[in-house]
C-alpha cells in the first residue's frame, strides 16, 4: 500500500543499524541537556554498533583526563603494545554513558537457533 502524504522532517542517510544508534544517542543527549536527567540503562541485544556509538570519545577523554591511556587491541606478539582501538564514541563528555542490560528474549533466540543447528 502506498504511504499517505505526510511531512518527513528528517531524512537519515546511512544504514538502518546506524540510524538506531544515532536515534538513541540523540535521545540520551536530549534527556540530559533539555530535561535534566541521564539515561541510566539500555536494554538491548548485543548490538556492538550501538554500544560503540553510546560511549565517550577516546580522543575527547585524552584531552580532558591527564594520563588517559587510549585502549589498544591485544597484540599478536608478546611485549608489543598493539594498535590503538578505533574511536567510535559519540557521547558528549557531559552526558554519562548508560549501562547495558541484556534483552533475555534476544539471548534465548541466539541460544535456541544454535541448538536447532546441531545435526540430528
């Protein structure tokens, strides 16, 4: 069915997965800056792009926190530091990042799908 005529005030360019993370980021910023409260918890599946977006930027932390050590990827050889982790955090420093709670229905779906994939 065709959509009825309506006014779209915002167009998003990018993947739907990034759109969800961007929307939650904007809601968390609005909650703190416009309404004075912080989002304490997010209940979600294991969405790594949302977690990556909803944390503070390593670059910003390194500027405001003397001694901040940028996280590194575990090196393949002992005695090496490893490459710096990618800086994906978009949460402003004045907005606390939320804690994550697992969505039990998502976890059950993952386990059950793996169980059904075993040979009979």
